[in-house]
């Protein structure tokens, strides 16, 4: 299986930054890598145009669980699908933290994304306090159990991103060996909870051009979810080159 490089551009870019960054992905070895770009909502259609006729995939950073209705400010999974998205991040820790997204909300978004035809990339991970208290595995298992309620009966693909909260945007990444151990446990939990054999698991949290290969070399690491390093032309270009 090709390793997955998913770029989470968050709310960090301007319109003029999009084309140069997409060009970097186009120059990468796309025979070896599966690339997914997750721009902000307002940049989706521009990026969709830029990646037309390439193997680069489009993802959104969030979705709402109803198909349509009086939900001011929200964007439905179905609209995202119509916009050209194939993937959607669900339960990113910044959504959990700044928008008070609970496991219940995340579960609704995840199910909606499946029904709409999007592949969810479910983000899970422990905080610094949970890590220090030795609760990493129990926290991740609890998130998986609650976020994946109702998924066992469905057949669509899901992707999990293990993103320790303390590693996101801090430059303090998880050690690749420990990440691999946690990925292995995530695969076991997902098999136990919803019967999916060998679910795809990405690592996210301060992945950059220097450490990307250390992660991708590990067993159980099927790819990476990259924030900051995917928003700078030179760094992202090196990161993609070093991913092979
Ligand atoms: P980072 O973000 O690579 O900047 O740490 C990762 C993410 O939030 O998905």
C-alpha cells in the first residue's frame, strides 16, 4: 500500500499560497505516495480545480452531520462531497478543544461523513496531562469506542489519525517507536470494537521534513497527517521527497 501524506492546512493560508503548494505536491512522486490536501472551506473549490486530472485527493477539515437545514454557518458532509472532497477530518483536537466537540458530536459527524460518501479521518490522541498520568492508551481506546459507535454495521472505509495533542504544532513529536506501538494498539482496538481488520492509521503531530521518514519506516504507520510543515513550500517539498 502507498504511504499516505495528508496535509492539514488549517486556517493558515491565503488564496495566493494555494497554487505554489499544490505545485509542490504535483512534483512529488505520486506513484509512490497517496496525497490528500485538506484546505479551509473557502479554498476547497480553488484547490479542487488545481488538482484536476491528478491523483491528488481533496479533504475537508470538518463537516456538519445534517444534510441540509437551518444551521447557520455549518457545511454539510454532502456539500463537501459535491465540492469534490473524498475525505474529511473528524474530531481534530483543535475542534475538540476550541469548539467543545464531544465524542457524541464527533460520532454524529463520522456517521454523516460515511453516509454522504466521504472517508472520515478520525483524529484521536491524549493531552499532555493524560500522557503524564500514564493514560494514553485508555484515553485513545475510550475515544475510539465512543467515536465509532454504529460504525461496525457499515462497510465503508475509515482512517484513524493518532495525534497526541501535546505534539501538535509544538515541534515536540512523539517518538516514532512509541507512535508505532500506539498504532498497533489502535489497530487492535478497532478490530475489537468494529471488526475492521488492519485499519489505516496515520501519525500526526510535528511531522516535518526531517522526521517524516522515521515515522513512515515504522510498522503500523500507514502515513502521516501534517499541519505546519505542509504549509511552507520548501519544507513541504523536502518532506514529500523524504517520504519515499
Ligand atoms: P502539526 O499539526 O503538524 O502542525 O503539528 C498536525 C495536525 O494538527 O494535524
